[in-house]
C-alpha cells in the first residue's frame, strides 16, 4: 500500500516538474504548450519525424516504388531485428553509458540457438531460453565490473565484444554455418508469418484506445493533485489521429502481405519499455541516473541496481534482436551479429533522439531511428547505389543528430538560466 502511494507521489512530482511548460487549455493550449517546449530546446522527436518525411519524399521522387505497399512491408521486416537491438542501446544511453558488444551478443545468441536446436537436439524453445539466459548473465557481469571495480562500460563492452565474438566462433565450431528448417515456426516468424487483416485492425484500435486511457489516467491524477488536467477534446483528437494513422497503415500494408508478426513484436517491445520508462519508479530512476548520477544517489536511488538492471536489459534485447535476424536469414553463420550491426544499432538510438549525454530520450527513439536508417538503406538499394554511399549518408545523418542534440542541450541550458 505504501509503495503504491509512493509511486503515485513520484508520478505527480514528475508532473509538477513539467507544469511550467504545460498548459492544458483545450487543443489550442496543447499547441501552445508544444511550441513553448520547442522554444525551450525540448525538441523531442520532431527533428527525426521531419527528417524521415524528407527522406521518404526524396526517395519516392527518385523511385516511385519506394512507398509501394510491397516495399514498405519489406522495410518493416528489415527494421525489426536491428531495431530490437537498438531498444537496449537506448536504455544504456539513458544512463550515460555505452555497450559496444550488442552485435557480438546477438551473434552469440544466434549460434547458441542453432547449435542447441540443430546439433544437440534441444527443443527450439529451450535453445532460445538458453540464449537469452546467456545474454542476461553477460549483462550482469558487465554491471558487476562497472559497479564494483569502476571500469568504464566503454572498456568493459569493448573487451566483451572481442571475447563474445571468440565464444561465438567456438560455439559454431568447424561448421561455421548452420541452416535452420524453413518450415519451423521460428523461421516463419522472420519470413512468412503475417497477421490476418482483422487482427492488425484490432491492434490498431487497441493502440488508439490505449493512448486515450493513458492520457486520461494521467490527467485525472493531475486534477486530484490540484493541477490543471488535459482537456477531453485534446485527448480525443490525439487518440483519433493515432487511430486513423494506424488504420491507414494497416490497410495499405494489407494490399500485399500485411503486417509481419516479427515487426509487431518489435513495436510491442518499444511500447512496453516506454511504459516502464515513463510510468514506473524504475523508469524515473533511469532518467535520474542519466541526468546526474550523484544527485540520484543522494536522493536515495540505488544507482548500482539501476545500472545493473539496464545493462542486463541491453544484452537481453541484443539477444532477442539476434534471434530475429537469425529467423529472417534462416541460418546462423560466422558473420551473424557482425558487419555493421553494432554501428547501426547505436546509430539508430542516437538518430532517433536519445542523447549521448544521458537522461534524455525514449524507447520510441529505437523505432524512429531504425526507420530512418533502414529507409536510407532501402532507398539506395532501389536506386542501385552501392553500400559506400549508404555509409557516407548514414554517417552524415548521425553527425547531424548529435549536433542537434548538442544545440538543444545548449538551448535548454540557456532557457533554464533565463
């Protein structure tokens, strides 16, 4: 009972901190509050959304097939694996740390599943569980090394990258590549398993209603605390716009194969982590640690526990993303988790709006960031341009994202001093 009251108190305290920027006076008041936040340097996901729209417009102009239903379905399925890894990267960046080994962990998870399932005769579910447990143990060891010995996570995870890569090669052994049965549920998850239209439409409705009830619940808590609450018209409009957008997306994708189950799982992970980050004491502690670790410690937050839990979640999502990639490729190889997997996952988190300095960002950064990167890769492939151009453009976009983050931090600092 006391814990419940404490959590509600924390939520109201967070609302009070935002009170100087938020004025709920109907739809017009919500628009003015948004403008006020932007002027104060709180750009949120706005630059990413604008950038994504521009990227899509350019590629559609250069190749009319870019925004076709078939290509967008491919885009969603291509985004799921690396996007899931990027969720873990977002969490680690929120506490102002870094994990350079997410690619190696995803490759190790793929190797464990393939060897356990195809060579040792384990059931597929058992091989998956073992791979996930191995990832959690690695994350726990990272956390212990950081909290007990003070070794920077950059060094810990760089060493982990090399050691885990070696372990992946050891697990795969002389075979080097292990194919998975195409007719298994695991491979179908990454290749041919799509939601029936009615299920996709139902999920869209649930998402719209979920957004409304979430906003309504927060507004009610504010009113009970004597603060101004959101207007009903604004809440209905936001939820209706989301619902219409999702229904249109489902309808358009259903013109070919529809919405992939693997992509739905990726989005579900994003929504779940966003809930934990924004609606739980643990989530507020994550932002506090990333914003000012010493202040968080003095306020009673158990910093070591938060850091360990976040590093474990980072390795967990790396493993799940590796499993998604394995299902899509229908095999585990020496190159699983290699190549640009690390760079793309970290870049997606940063481009999506997560600050490298900690304390700012959201789970949705992974979704937006991977859409930007995968749109660039997909669009350039349609134009028959080689990967050298993709890397140069991706580097430029990443640099621009960091510059925007730095400028917004400077703007917020100036606004706070004023």
